[in-house]
């Protein structure tokens, strides 16, 4: 017998003698009648410090109690001994994309779903994918017939079919259609002031929350304030609303559709904003309740391209379809690094300093900040992108407790799910992480296990809807998928390619 067998027996023996059993790796993915997480240090999602030891009791898919002490299991209980470990609410990805292909190459859906769960993500707000496919995956996730996070679908208002921007009835009909066909909310891009007013009015009437990828367009953060957008995605539209001269000062030859231009000169925008006006815009967002999901990770390659092209995670986790999509190619959205220079990176580093200052200022003024990853683009891997976004929010000046709040209860609040998700509290859905380490000291321990990254792989259990998933097992399964699919990547029919690509 191996040493690991005896070690497991020694840990489990007191439980066996009492009629309870320790939850084992073999029970990953299986619902248990009652689970106790004992001896836990709990970071509950409210922003308050860790508290412990606590015992968390899960029955079915709900947390039924969180009490001080080590707890007393009953006969038949499954027990996770969290002594020396931290328990957090499941992470929520506020800006995700459900993708089953990249660059015309197929990508197994369980690759994306499993790596999200391995990174502690128990809920994803999808803001642009194949709506019909995603509804089926959402239903399967709700029934737990597929291993996947909870899915909240925000299809794109202006696509499939595209409403007439000059026809009020068509605008309202599109919003009603999204509601009737199962949308949890909706996302929108470039839009006129007139159309936005009507669209938002109907969205409010239908009870649909809205996510605005503002882009460089007629409408900006001032219109989001005026018409009641739920969240601004990324950051376009915020400095645009505070421009010193009222217009983006781009070169005469600038073409927004040409992505090298678009991404290159986006790195100049925060410098063109008037600081006083910018403060007024941030105050207006706070007063109107417009949240901000900055997705700091998705543009970081623009300030440090070599770092992103050589991430240590790529060796084991980069799916060949993503590798094809990330390679510089004007046909693939976001793969714009055709002639990127050190001068471009210098511009973007300065833009990041100002952008981070604005996000921090927004938080200090009382603004609601969420965390999303936008992975599947620009060298960002699913799951890994969200954790990197948390690191960058800490770099921007937020305390780790604030960052965890932003990735849990803030995100739940932005989706209108704050009475169900985002906290470790009695009555809430049982979405939890058991982490063998202190994430307040190092967010890197939340990354899926990666060779050469010794801090990684410390999430032991990801519990979604009361079902425990052994995170190291999920990570191993994802690595196996990547190894198998690298042997024979085959392009598929481009006409079947799913989903709306973002304009970023």
C-alpha cells in the first residue's frame, strides 16, 4: 500500500468511526444528500475579513447554515475538512463568451466549461455567442446534465436579426423577441442616441438588464447615464464622454474598422480626456447606478506582447483552435498584432495607468465594479483571464477583499442575482470554492494547476449548485483534451461558425 493511501486513511479514520465519510476525488461531480465543509476560514463575499473556523452545511443545492466552530457531522454526511483552507463564494465571470470553435477549427465545449470550473468560476454571464446553442447548454447546466457553470445569456440586440435603427416598432420588437425567446439580458454595441433611448425604454419595460460595449460611436457613457444602462463593458465611452475637444484626436488616415488602427490609437484615449470632466462622468455613473466591467486583462497584451505570447499556461492549456485564432491575422477579430512596436506598448502602458486610476477613482466615489474576462480573444485563456483580471484590479489599488467582492457579490448584483449568488450565507445557492491556501495573499493560487507555476492549482473543490467538483481532476481532464486535439486539428465548415464576435 502507498503512503498516500495511509495518509488518506489517517485523515478519514475519525469520520469513519463516527459514521461519516470524507468526500473523495472519486465522488467528484456527484450530488450528495448533505455536505459539511468543516474548519473553514470563510471569506463571505461582503468585503469583511476572513472568519473561522466555520462549518458550512449544504443540503441539495442550498447553503442551510454557516456556523462558528468545527461542526458535528451526522451519520452519512460527506465531509470536506477545510482546516487551514479558505472558502469563498464561487467566482462569477461577468463578461464571457460560450465558444465551440475558433478560426474555423472546432473546440470541444467541455474544454471551456471545465477550465472555467477548474478556475473557480461557477457562473458566467455570456455576452455574445450562438444564442440557440447556448440556450441548450444553459438548460443542461441548470439540470446538471453537463459539467458547466451557471449560464446567463445576454444575446446581442443588434444581431440576428438586425432591427432597423430608424424604426421604433422594429427596435421594440427586437427587445421583446429576445425576452420571449429566453434572454436573461442583452448586450449592444454601436447605436444612435435616438435608437438607444427607445431600446433602453423597452428593455426596462421587459425587465432586461443591458450591457453596453460602447466602442467609438455616437453614444458614450453620458448616454448610458441618461438612459439607464446596467453596465459599461471594457472602457470605451468613458474617456470619450470627457474629451477635451469633444472628438477623438486620431490621425486623418485613421480607420476604425481596420483593427490595427483601432487598437493602436485606443491606447491614446484616456490622455485626451479632461480630468475634471472625467470625474463628472464617473459621478454621473455612480448616481445613475451604471456599473463598470473594465476587463483589464483583455487589452494587456497591447502593453506587453511578448509576455502574453509566451504565457506559461499555454504549454498545457492552449487549445489548437485558440492558437490558430490568436496568431496575427486580419481575418480573426482581435488578432491585430501585425506590426506592433515598443512605441505602441509605451502608449498602452500610459493608457493603463490612467485607466486604472479612473477605475480606482470610480470605486472611491461609490461606483459598482465587476470582473469579467472576455477570453477567447487576444491571447486570453478561459478562466485564466478572469484570475489575471483580479490581479490587475489589485494592481489598480484595490484591496484583495475588494477584488473578491467585485468578482462575486458585485457581479451578482450587476446581474440582479444578489439574493441568490455571490455570498457564503444561509439560504444562498451552494456555489463555493475550497482553496488550499490564502487567496488574499496571492491570487495566483486560483489558477488551474500548471507546470512551472508553483503557486497554481490550489483550488481543491469547486462546488456549483451543491455539486462538488474536484478542481485538480478537472484541470487534468482539460490538459488531456488539449493533448488529444493537438494531434489532429481539423478545420470545420466556416458557415457553421457560432456567435457574434466583439468589436472590443
